[in-house]
C-alpha cells in the first residue's frame, strides 16, 4: 500500500499536437499540459538478443493521484521526469 509520502517524484504530462506549416505539410510536437507528483514502481526487467545486440527493458509503473487532469490523459500522451 502506498501513501502520499511515496509520491516524491515530479512528472509532466504532454499531449501531442499537429498544425499546418502553411506549405502543405504539418508540424508535430508536444504541449505540456500539467505537472504533478508521482511515485515509481520498478518491475522486474528482462534482456533479449535481437540482431546480435543485447537489449534490456525495465517496465515501470507510475502512480499519480486521481484528478480531473489525470483522468483526461490518453495513451498517446508523453510523461517526462522533471526531477532528473
């Protein structure tokens, strides 16, 4: 069980945007929507060999408090660690 004291990290949530560049193309990027406190739970990692190269992954669960802002986050949003 985690409490408010476990939320010592700071993360920013950014949504994707796409606008016309005026020349028939588009410019894409990220718009930072809000920041909040978070806690990280590092899961057991794994290593695989692909194309003769070692590749490692360490999945991480990020916990934040439920709010109207965090409920609006989509799967296409980006999370950035603001502390490090």
